[in-house]
C-alpha cells in the first residue's frame, strides 16, 4: 500500500494543474486517470498524420492566460510552443439577419475597422441612434467594476442585457451568443449576468484564439510530466472506483483493479456529482449537501461533424454563423430534445486546428462543425446534423464540393463521458464543461473546492474558477493548489 501527500483523481486540465503545481512545490503526488494520457476532454489524438482534439477548441483569452502562468511556474514554457491568434488569424463571424442576409467580420487584424463591425452587425454608420446605443452598452460592460459585477449573479445575462434598453438586434445577438451562450455553453437566460460581463472584459483585454503546437491536450501531457520528475507517480489507464473515508476524513482511493493508495488529501477531477454520489457515497455527507449537489445543472453539449478533407477549405481557425435569434432560451433546447421542434436558429461553430504548424498532413484539414444541444448522452444527432449541413453550406459551400471530404466522423454527446466524467444521472454526462455557470451556481455561489469531508477537494469545471472551459479548469487548479498548500503549511 503506497502512501502519498496528495492523490489527484483525473488528469484533465483542472487535475493536471493542481497535481503538477503540488509536485513542483515538493509534495509527493499520485496522479491517476482512466484515460491513456492527460488532457481530459481535450486530450490530443494523433491519427493518420493529423493531431487534433476530439472536440473543437477555442482558447480564451489569447494573451495573459493562466496556461502561461502554469507553464512558467513549472519552468516548462520552452517545452510548449504557444500559438497566437494574432499570428494565425482569430476567426471570422457570420451574422444572418431575419431576412437571411449574411454579413461577416474577420476578427483580430481588422479590429479597429469599426465600419466592418457595423456592417457585420447590420448597422448603417449613419444610424446615429444605434451607434449611441451600442457605445453606451459596450462602455458600461467594459468599465464595470468588480463590486458592480458581483451584484449581477441573481439575474440572467439575457434579462440584464434587455434591462439596458433598446439596442440593434445584431448587437444584442452578438453579445449574448458570444459572451453568454458561446462562452459558457449555456443559454443566456440561464447564464449569470456577472459571468457574461467578466467574459466580455476578459475577451476585450486578452482576445481569443490561443493554441499550442502539438495540441491543447499535449500542453497538459507536458505539465503532468512534472509529477514524475518530482518523484511522484503518474498512472494512466487506471480508473478510481472509490474514495476511502476513515473517521470522517479522506484517507485514500481504491482503483477498479483493486489497488489501494493512501493520502491525507484527495483532489477529485472526476466531477462534483460523481465524486459525492459514486466515488465517496451519499451516506458520508449531510442530506442538504447531497441534495444541493444533485440539483446542480449541467451545461449544454455539442453534436456535429469532424470532416477530414483532401484539400484546405478554411482559412480561419474559427468560423461562427450567428442566425438572428440564435441566443435562445433553455426551454428551446428542451423542446428540441423532446422532439417538439427542430433546430432552426442555433449558432454553428465551424473550426479547424489544422492551420497551425505540424497539425495535419500538408494540404489537408480536420474541420469541426458543431451546434449545441442538451447534455443527455442519448441525444439523437440526426436533426442537428441536418441543420449543421444547411448552415455550413451558407458559409463554406466549398467543403461540399466533390472530392473535398475524404472522411466524416460524427461527434455525439455519448463520446464525452468516455473522455471526461461519468454519466451518473439521467440526462447528464454529455456536457461540454461540467456544471453550468448558471444562476445560483456561478460566481460567489459556485460550489467550493472544499467538501464537507476533511481532506477531500474538487477541482476542474465543477468547482470555483472563472473562464471559458479549459481556462476555468486551470483557474480552479490554481485555487485548489493554494488551498491545499495552505492546509499543509498549517498542519
Ligand atoms: C464539445 C466540446 C467543446 C468544447 N469546446 C471548448 C473550447 O472551445 N474551449 C475550451 O476552453 N474548452 C472547451 N471544451 C471544454 C473543455 O474540454 C473542458 O472545459 C475541460 O476539459 C474541463 O477540464 P476538467 O479538468 O474540469 O475536466 P475533464 O477534462 O473532464 O477531465 C476529467 C478527467 O478525470 C478523469 N476521470 C474521471 N473519472 C475518473 C475516475 N473514476 N478514475 C480515473 N479518472 C477519472 C477523466 O478521464 C478525465 O481525464 C469543450 C468540451 C467539449 C466536450
């Protein structure tokens, strides 16, 4: 029976951050994951000359990210090559107005080109009233101080934006779709307004479109190697079956193959609900805590295509089609799921990482085309796939020219639990991140990393942290690291 200072279950972005920082600070760490290598839901795959993640990825922010803080802290900044959207293109947005007219805006290089943005949003430069409305709303969001933002966790992003008075339809859709639903994978009538404002400010300050040569998952493989280098153990292909509790304190973990490892601190990246209900067991917690955990809302999932092409199609890593009205309400996703309606206005993400160096055979691309849906692993992708194809034909028709697509794979919600956290409740498990940044579970109300069990912490998208997907998980990893170090220094 081996003893460690800390055991980390899961080498996703959150678990890897916490484990590597603790190892770097001299703690004896065991990092376990059921997957063959670190990266979690963003594990990098190498196949047929392509390197890619199973799902589309856009890293926000581009500049001053916590990924750089992590690699520098671990002294590994030279082992991961940062790719900036400023050098490779951030992306192109397409707005389809209610009459079906599509306008576009290439982000980044033309940022100062105000006229381009206005054209994209369907606003004429001489519409003085619209310009004033947009400037007022953008100025308010941009200059909002932290105390004011903290007041915006009881109101949804949609309700808050609508309370700011009239603004051009395209501008409202752009804000909600980009900084609400797009960033948090949750309809803007559920996302807390405080999160939307913070995301707006972070993106204005640091832009988006960061990547790493070799893949985002590769970044976490490099960070996780710290654990081994500092005398800890990295055990992949190892599923944790249970977390041991002795006299009310955490004492270790048991793997599915029956090995037991001991530590006074266990950090779980396996999901807050999965950790409480499945790995520890409800009986170890107060009823109120279990009820709150069970009631947490998952964020949305994505379904779509991975196309492998025989020639280059996309010139931008990220392309998004926003149809007017796409900033939809949660109930609209539920209605589609019940078969009462079909996807008609969802925004479509069309992206590739093959534009970056050494990510694809010369002249070929892997292209993701996805749309959001409910997080049930049983979602039938059929109606979404039809919708995606109709949309992609509007913004990249060349993809469907004869001979361009050499192979197609379908991304379903069912794949997600295989790479990420287990599906343990009906309708849950396919979510892109984990628990949603929605009202009642965002900002100050977000579940804490500490659990009621002494020594047991949660890390990743399910506890604390702020940001888009991987960035939130890394933020959570830093926070858990600080908490565990403080605890150990006191002991
Ligand atoms: C379709 C889709 C699109 C996305 N788009 C983006 C994007 O554009 N930008 C972005 O930043 N993020 C994006 N994400 C989200 C990103 O993948 C997550 O935010 C991130 O992976 C969460 O990190 P995590 O550490 O919280 O958890 P995870 O990545 O889920 O890692 C959890 C780890 O724990 C392991 N584990 C779980 N249970 C056990 C167990 N019992 N025993 C051992 N190991 C276990 C898993 O194998 C996994 O490796 C997307 C995700 C999806 C699915």
